[in-house]
């Protein structure tokens, strides 16, 4: 249930580029074994425009305290959702560094569920025993992203955890997390500790539908499919990205040119969607790369056309958009 400390997510925090956001990685609160010197990291956070349906799904998951499972084509923006949510809840609304509350777990084919909870340095402990360097067992355990999110999550400041591309792992991986996601606790055998989350973190899970997920896992999630943006939404995304680039170089690419490029991209996407012979449809992330390249040549006056008149002999810089030889042959010459 909501309380008076609950801050709804409205998706407005990243309407423009956030430049030179600075943060330091500090794991001292998690009592990690190896203390790495703190290093300042600088990042640019790109604009993000969630749909109303996505905003609603996030709120449903927060109210129910269930993971939100996001599906959609690769490049549709699933991975950005958790960062955008954490940024709005903490940096934008509370003046806090959102990275203190935001954790990322990028899944690989070899990833095991336990790695997200904790790791124990058995070899380090054995080495210390052999050299008579006596340490407490707790000194050899370190926490993974899910374990850190459990420890950092508080009633007035729930952590935000991204579990990215869960379908890359083996079939047992989602089921291995059922207890932890249900009860928000786990046990460390080597130290006989039971770690409890003081408050459930907000868990965002993404999937590219490379394989089916177990029903027992799906039952515990709120689900949302991120659709490919409508044309007006693509205009908004494209103009925000171009405007972000203009903040740095102070030279505008005309809206009319941006809209014509988006129209051409959207037409290409529709062609590819309708064709059963398409290998990989173009995505929003590829649109942004394409615009970035065109903007670069626009700044250096090297575009192969005058003003905002696109060339009539085919797709501009198709190598950025088309990712297979068959698609290149089929679509590179489309107007």
C-alpha cells in the first residue's frame, strides 16, 4: 500500500540530456573484502520518454511489491527504464545521487543466481589460513547486485534493481530466484548470516524473448510489453536527442530535417515489419545512432544533399541501420 512517503513516478525527469553527472563507487556500506579506492565516474544520461502504459505498469509493480518484467524487441529502451525511475525518485525529486539507490545486474549465459546475492572468497580464506593470517569468516564474503539492493533498500527510499536480459541465463536461473524475490531474504552458508531486506526493492527485469520463462516465475511478476514507438513519439525522441547534441556544439539541425529523417526511418521499420524475409528490424537505439552520425556530418558540412532535401537514390548511411547482408540487399536502396 502507498503511504505518505510514496512518490509516484511520472516519467518527466529525463526530458533533456543530463550532462556530466558525477558519482563515486563506494561499497563500504556492504563490507566488501577488497576496498578499492573510490573513483569518480562521469556519465551523460540520455533523454527518456516512457509511455503512459509503462508508467502505469511501474506503479502497479511498486504497489504490489512485485518485479516488473519488461519485454520487447532489442533496442526498444527496456534497459533504460530502471535508471530513469531511480533518477527521478532520487536525483530529481530528493536531490540525492540516484546511484546510491540504483543497482545493475547484467545477465550472461553463464550467470548463476547465487552471484547476484553474494560471493565467498574460499581461496583467499585458505591462503590466509596457510599464512596464519587469521580473519573472521565474514571478511571473505561480498555482495552481488541483488544482495546490495536488499541491504540498501529502506522504507523511505526503496532501492531500484535492474536485472537485464534474464532470458540469456539457463532455464533454472529464474526459478532459482523465486524464494529471494518472494521473501526478500537469503542465507549465507559460510557465515551463517540471514540477510533480510528492510523494505522490498523495486525490481525491473528485462527479457528479449530469446527463450520462454517458467510459469512459476511469470506468476510473480507484473508484465509489460514495450511497443515500438508511434511516429509522433519518434519525433519527440529524435528531437530531444538532437537538442542534447546541440547543447554541446551550439549548432541546430532543423526540425524539418529531423522529421524527414524520422519519416524515412519509420517507413523502413514498417517495410521490415511487413516482410517475412527481414532478419532484424531496425530499433529506436539504431535510429539514435543514425541521427548522431548524420548530425556529425551536418556539423562538418559533409552531408550528401542540400539543406533538408534527402537524397533520392536510397537510404542514407544504411550500414548503421541494417545489420545483416540480406537486409542490406533488400532495404539499402529504398527511398
